[in-house]
């Protein structure tokens, strides 16, 4: 594997971790704070009374995930390319 491909792989991996943390902070934690149970297989928050809890961030988060995915992977891969280029 060449150095450029490794840097891109690391960039994509870091962007997935960032998206995972943002998803946890904006969707899962508010669900748990409201006393609900987050159903990972459905991606829904079920409250104790049986109703679904929504934060209102679900659709804007899809766009944010794409922007974060491209942006973080681009900048991280550039940083790692510079690190690997010095060796």
C-alpha cells in the first residue's frame, strides 16, 4: 500500500470516528437523558410511554455527516501525507 492510499484510509477512518461521536452526542445522549431507550437497529428513540422521541436534528445531520466526512477525511489525509513525505 502506498503512502497516499494509507493517508486516505486514515482520513476516512478518523472521519467515521468523528461522525460516530457526533451521532452519539446529538441523537443518542438526548434520548437517554429523556429516559428513553435508543433502538440501534431501527435508529429510533423509544420513550417509556411508548412514543417515539425525535430531536429535530435527524435530517440536518445527514447533510452534516457528508460535510464532516469529506472535510475531516480530506484534512486528516493531507496532514498524514505531509508527515509521511518527511520520511
